[in-house]
C-alpha cells in the first residue's frame, strides 16, 4: 500500500532523537493519515535528496528565523503544515486532486481551465 510505503520512507529519514527533523516527519505522517491521497506525491518526493525531511525542516526554520521576535522564534502547527504542503507541492487541506472536475467546481476554488 502506498500510504504504508510513504510512512516507512518518512520513518527511514527521521533521526533517532526527537529533534526538529523528527517532528517534521511526525507531522507529515499525521497529514498523510488524514489525507492518504497525498502519499504517492510524498513517497516520490522523498526519493529526491533535495526533498528530504531535513531540507523541509530548514524551510520551516528559515520562516521562524524571519519572524523572530527578540530571541524568540516559534512556528505553529498550522504554519508548519502550510510550509510542508508548499515544500512537497501538496494540495490544500481537504482538496483531493483525484476528485472529478465537477466535484472541484462545487468547491470554493476556481478552476482556471473552465475559462478555456
């Protein structure tokens, strides 16, 4: 199953200690459990060295550093999820890319291909 393979790939990239890279992996696993249709994208991306959990964590840290207040930096789970989705090219929450065009039309998003 693709979901199991994606979770195994994430686990393989996680360090043994529970540090920031490990936490990115845990959040990504949680996201895939909630939205298993994204597993194939993540599995493919994790095969590319530049798309590793470590590189994703660096993007999250960069955001935190840019928004630091004094000596304090923090990234909320919602912000981290948004960065993870952008990094791996995952759809927004609850948007299934495998949904039919008619299903997508009924959503709040505009499909630009409708104008062609």
